[in-house]
């Protein structure tokens, strides 16, 4: 697949993985629509992109999922079509189940799951009409294995797998591809912005996150998966990948290992 002149819409594009994807796709001469809540941050990303006259900005808030239909209409009108939607926006969590207010559970599901689903549904008729399109979803290794301090986050990512597996099966006849990308620890601000039990941001970098893969390396591997229309890929360290397969074939063992993980 050549990405030259392909129209790619990226959510969560103001930093981290989304920013790295934007810059990498711009180098491949794609036409980009960058979205997040932060217009100023998106402008900075745009300025780092090659041929940034082909980079447009549409601000949106995934939590405001009832109003994403108008954003899809705007996005389609920007270049006349969308070829790929990269559902990358979201928020993480760092709190024990017993200490997590239900409002935090709801907010994480609203952003990570319902926001992503609403935007996907808003764009789906466009893909069906064109008999072409690809949905890419940044989920997580935690979308396959639930670990301590991430109950709501893990639930939202597990839910995305269920939804998009169904969407893929239903729309195979329409030539619509779905690529689920499961990163491990990536060196971004995800842990700093993660919600604690009362809904306030954690405000600090996790050690594992700080030692994680660079977003630029992840973007390169994601683009390879998108180009090859992989259905599901795990982009992570050896231990994290091993955990996925251990969960599949030896679920009791992974349960024992997970419960021994540090929760501090």
C-alpha cells in the first residue's frame, strides 16, 4: 500500500503516539486530519509535519460522543474522502478498584470506548458507500490481560476488541479492514495523565512507561501493520508479548503472575 495522497484521520494527535504517527505519515506524503481537544498543541504537530499544507486540524472531544457525527461530516468534507481512521485518542488509569469512584469508571468508558465507537459509527457509512476503508485502533496489551491499577482502562480496551471484531466480521463484504494495535509500555505522558481514583491526574511518570519503547519506533511498526492490513498486532517487549500467549494457553499461570505484580 502506498500512503501517498491517502487521507488519514488521527485522533489523539496532539502528543505521544498520535504525534509520532502524524509526522511519519506526513513523510509518506499522506494527507492528514489531526484531532484532539488541544488546538494549539495540534498546530505545533502540524508545523513539524512535512508538506503541512496537506495537514488539517479538527478539534474534538471524544467524551462529547453525542456530537461526533458533525465532526465526521467536517472531516469528509476537508479532502472529499477519508481512507483510514486511526482511533488513537484515550486516557489511562492508576487506581485500585476499591478506591475508584464510579464516575471515573464512566469517564474512562465514555472517552476510550463510547467516543471511539461513536466516531467509528459516524464514519462507517462513508466507508460502506465507497466499499473501502480501514479502521485502526490503538488498544493495549492491557486489552488482552487485565493488570492491577488499570481496571477501568483494561475494561475499555477489552470492550474495543469485542466491538471491532464484530465490525470486521460484518463489513468484510464491504472491503473494510480493521487493525487492532496493542502496544506495551510506550514512553509518552500516558501515565502522567492517567486518572486516579478520585478522577485527578496521577501527575507522574511510571518507571515502566519511562523505560518503554519510543513513540517513533511504535509509529514505524504501526504503519507497517496498517500497510499490511494486519487484524491484530502486539507491539511490545518480549515479556509483554509472552504474557499475551501465556494468557491464551495457560490462563491460570498468568493469573498467578499478574497477582504478584506491584500495585504501588
